[in-house]
């Protein structure tokens, strides 16, 4: 069928159709048109890949129309608008989402059919846009979906990395990273705006004029060029933008003389430097040049975005008789997604002071009323600190401004809150420790932003009580909580159509897709045998699809009748994948010791673990290797492998998540309490009727509250117990559980090969210190974890009970829609209102 012509089955396909056609024949004509007349491939070839690009382009036509209408509507109404600044977006694939949001999936499925293709196969041709790392990047993408769906005047800003987050290969040595070339062919979803270009400067010096004004001059100047990605809302015309900046050198920067002289590299030096800026997300920062590059990236995003925002503000003021800069915060809200875009603060100050000629007080008033900051972690290594000397070199004017903010903050506290004098050392922005003077970006954010928020209730409470406690006494209402959310479109409606249809059938409405609270309506049917059977068959279909995928990518065959137990997230010691695998090892050992009859009474399990380890994070990479080594032994052991499989799912990303989550029955969210700010995959699993085994950490706390504690497998220490437990450990008071010792010993004995796991296991021993002395309390929590796992096994045997718990998980997940989260940001932080494009 995937023949040689775009018109394989084209009996009734018109030559060209209106771009907004909804009739399958006309849609097919549009796809055909793109295959023929915006060709990217040799003619007469129309395989799934060509079908994908042509389909995507035909969808884009429609989006472009809605997009322009949205832009015009925003321009006309001139509402206050939010700009979401993020170094990461994990968009995943766009085609299914776009046709789903536009509600034209049936037309596309039919149209592709007419052309001899299958929609499912076609959408799989798309490479994930993986311009992010983990939860923070995916959150930004869920937020964009909700902003568009809620018709909010909002835009995202980010960087157009040439390579996405690395692709993870699993070899005999463990994880291997290779470049993820998501733009290898091209992305049909981005539109380059050749007219949107802003200069961004690095290095140089500050010139001081006789009237006292200052200007940043000289240094290197690169151009930021805008690439826009359309973000359609669900069943609305509103289509907003994700604007991604790419760095370019100016054409004048190419030295033709040097080139003709054979000095090719130096002739194009600035061009190759420009390419470095947006080459990869999170370049290694072990070296000084790596650190400098990361700082350049952050500034590049901030400077280009703010110039664009200011230009738009002025454009909309154009033609109005009088306007004042003090109106800026009533038109513009800037949200900083973690500290990575903190430089937006001094950059906005600089633009207002030096380019627009405002005085300090006025510029400060405008800036602080504009900017808000979200904190996503309390882990010390993720709280950014930049070397002052690097900052003085790269951004001399910004350092002057930061210095001044710091001075004024100190003075303000000394005058108004002399009682805080002793705390100032920790509260101030500059850490002038002579060994290593740094700028503390989180402090700069808290001092400058009008609002600071955490991402789950527990996390926000910890921020208030610990990390930012001193500031709370200065600005009691600055700190808010905004519990994270996920978009129900991608994470249920589109990735799990079987379950979605059942939900719609039983709720007698599809309104839940935009009003997720309606899911509580399922509670009354949780015991209903018909619903339970439908529920079970949807789950089974997803499990079968997942089993096929696992077989294809790992060669391991897994049994869809076993309990599918999944932990997928970045590999980090605090997320405790190590506890999961130690539990699997203990289970394996126990199974080995059983008689065949005893084994028959156990609950068969398939444990799947996936996630990427940062390339230089040694222990995380050891954990990946361990999971793979354990899998190799367990899965090939004929005595037990019908009762236990351990699978490492390679290259975890958004589209892999879309397969795993619908097929999951149990998922593990088992971080050391107090360390996972929120977690968002916990919400996705729960929404898809997957039960959670977890600690009282991050959003787990709220999920458990919503779905009912009897539907959650809880274990482990609570956040407030953690400091004392670490202290006890230091004082030699920890008594390990024999199961914990046995599992570690089994690895040390070489049961999983000759690789030296002692350094990894040693991190669980000893008395104290970060990364030593079991800082993450795996040993302490292990016994209660294993007990909770036993309750899981028991509960799974009671099929009706399990199905009821599963239904109640979905029914209780309404709170975790990112629509709810974004509505709260809109009302309580941004003060923006909907601006809907009229429906014709
Ligand atoms: C993550 C946190 O680790 C998660 O708990 C949280 O759910 C998400 O952010 C979204 O809020 N996070 C991340 O992915 N990257 C960081 N640098 C910091 C936090």
C-alpha cells in the first residue's frame, strides 16, 4: 500500500482543497498537495515518512490561519499577556495532539486511509521535540496546552536547541549518550520569522556618560532569530506561540578576506560560536568554558525575549496619545520557570534604565511588578550559583545592576528589619566568600519577584519553613503554592483513547476533557461489574500494545497477565530507583528459594524502569547498568521468569511515556520525603487508573488525599522525620533490615555479573554526608517499602478490588489538570483574563 504515488487510492480526491477542509477527501487533497508541491523528498515516493510530513504541513496550514487570528485578537484587545520563560520544553510529538485539539482526527484517519496509509503508523514517523530534561520541561509544555485551551493571552519563550536531550543507548557497558538529531530532516511545526531578530551582546564594557547614565558597549554581538511553534488549544480557535530563539552571527561577521586566504576556521569564527550557543541543552559544565556557555544560553533567552516583549508593548501603545512605563506591568507578566531565566531581572532593569532612560526607582517598580518566579527544587546542587568573576566578564552591566539590587536590599533590611541582621548573610544575593564569590540566583529571584511559588503544597510549605523562611517574615504574602498539573488531552484523551471512550460513555459527556473535576462522577460506578470489565479490557489492550513495544525495543517478551509495575523518570539517587531494583533483587532471591508450587501462589510481576542519567552523574549511570544486569539474569532464568521480569526501557521520552502510562497498573513514586518538589508523572499514572506505591512526598500527598488513602500504597519516613533519621544514622543508631542486607549482599556476591557495584552500594553504607551514609535513606525505608509491596501483591489477587481502586484513582485525579493549575496562576499571580478568538 505504501506505494509510489501520493494518489494510490485517489479516485475521488480533488486536486486542491480549502485549507480548513474537514471532509476526508478534501483533507486527502491537501495532504496530496503538500506531498507534490512543497516537496522535501524525491517525487513519486509516498511512504509513511512522506505521508507524515505532508500531513503535518496540511495541519499546519490550518494552524497558521488560527494562529494569525489569535495574534490579531490579542493585538486588538490588547489584554495583559503572560510570557512564560523556560530553558526547557518537552513537547514530544505534535501531530496527534494537533489533530486531536482541532477535533479532526477522524478526517485525517480516513484521508490517510484513502492515500493508502494508516494514521497510527504515520504519526510514529515524527521525532520527539525533546528540548527539555524532565518534569520541569514537560510541565512547561503542559502549561502551554492549558493556556491555549483556556484562551489565555500567553506565550512561551525558549531556545531552539539544535540537538535535543541526548538519545540513550543501552550497551554492555550501560548507558551511552548520542546526539538526538530531532532536526535531522526538519520540523514541519516551526515557522522561522525572518523579520523577528534581536541583537544579544556578550562581554564588552560599561561606558559612563557625564550625566551619569551608563551603557553596555563593545564585546560580541549575536543575533537572536525567532522560530515560532503553534500551540493549538483544545476545541477552540485560540492558537498561541512557543517562540524559540536561534543564535546567528551577522553576515558581516564572515571574514571573506581570511577565507580566501585559506584561514577557513577563523574566517567563520563568530558563525561557529553562534552555533555553539543553541547546540545542546545543558552542555557539560565541569569545565569553565562549559559554565560560560550555559550562562550565555540563559542570557540569550532572557535578552531576546525581553526585547521582543518590550517591542510588542510599545507597538500596542503606538497611536495612543500618552502612555507611561508604569503601565508595563498591567500589560506584561513574566514568569520565570525556575532560576534558569533569572537574568531576565537585571536585563529588564538594564533595558529600562539604559535604553529607555528610566530612573532606578521607576525601573525597579516596573520590574518587580512584572516578574514572578517558580521554584522547582530544594536540592542544593540545583539551586544555581554563578561565579561573580564570570558574570563580571560576560555581563558587566548586569553585575553592576545586581550589585545595586543587593546593596539596596541590605539597606532596606537594615532599616526596616534590624532583627534580621544575623540572617542577612544567607538572605543577600551576593555571596562574597573570598574563596568563591558567587551570585545566588534564587535569592535574586525572591528579592525581585512579586510572587514566588512552589509546585505542590508540601514543597511550598518547605520553602516557607526552610529555604525561604527568612524572606517570609519580610514579605508574608509573596510565597504561594501552585500545585502542578498535567494536560488531560495528551495524557488521557489522546494517549489512551480506549479508556477515554469508556469514561465518556459512563459520564455521558466528553466535557471531562476540559473540566477534569467531572471524573468524580465515576466514583458511583466503581463497584459496577460492567464498568469494571470494560475498564479491565481497556487496560489489557494497552498492556498488550506495551508488551509489543517492549519486545521490539529490548527483545524481552513480557506477559500481559502479569502486574505491570513501572518507574520512569530521570535517574537520580533521591528518586531511589536503587530501592526499586533492590526490592526486585530481593523478590528474585525469594522466588529462587521457593518450590514450584509456592511460586504458583505469587503474583507475577513485570518491573519496568526507564529514564536517562545525566552523562556525568556516575552513580545514576551505575544504577542504569545495574537494572540492565539484573534484567539479563532474571529474564533468562527459566525457574522464575514466568513470575518476574525486570526490563529497562531505553530512551525514555514523551512518546514512550504515552505508551507506558496507559499500560501501567502500579507505578513507583518513592523519593526520599521532602526531596521531590512535586512530581508530575505520578499524576499521569493516577489519571490513567494506575495505582501508586509511594512516599509522602511532593504531589503524592495531594494525590493520596484526592483518591483516598485506601487506594494508595504508602510507606516510608515523612519529610519532618528525615533530619532526625540522618542524625541517628550519624550517631550509629541505624539498624538495617535483614532483607536490605541480603539484597545488597547478593549484588556484592557477583550474582549479576562482574561489574564492580561496590562503589554504588557503598553509598548506602557509612555514617554521614551527602551521597554517603545513605543520605537518601534507602535503608531506613526499605522494610516498609517491602511490606507495601506485599500489600500490592495481595491486592492484585483480588481482581474486583484492584479494578475498583483503579477506577477510583482516575475518578480522584480531577484536581491534577494543568487547566486548574493555569487558572490559578492566571488569577492569583498573573492577573490575566481570557481573550477568546471569536468563532467566525
Ligand atoms: C522538577 C522536579 O524535580 C519535580 O518534582 C517537579 O514535578 C517538576 O520539576 C515540575 O515542577 N525539576 C526538574 O525537572 N528540573 C529541575 N531543574 C528542577 C526541578
